[in-house]
């Protein structure tokens, strides 16, 4: 998030004096960074989640009649 803020501040306070197109491009990159980072971060979470599978029932041990 800090990188996004730095990009926007530099774009509109420094870079726009030389190139408005570059300032707009920097702003677009700064705007796209957080959603792309969230998507990339969540890709790993999707790989780890599976639907629960049915487990085979545990075999029951015969009861001791003397108890």
C-alpha cells in the first residue's frame, strides 16, 4: 500500500511536470496493484481447500460379554 501511495504522490507532484502520460500510467499501475496482490495471495488458499470427502466408517470392535 505504501508503494501505491508513493507512486501516486510522485506521479502527480514530480512526473507530471515532464510527462502527463507517464503520470497517468503510474496512477493506473498504483490503482491495479492492490487488487492484483489480493488475487495472487488468495490463489494459494484455493489450492489448499478441498471439499470434505466421506470417510469410511470405523470398524466396531466386538463387545466383551463379561462386562
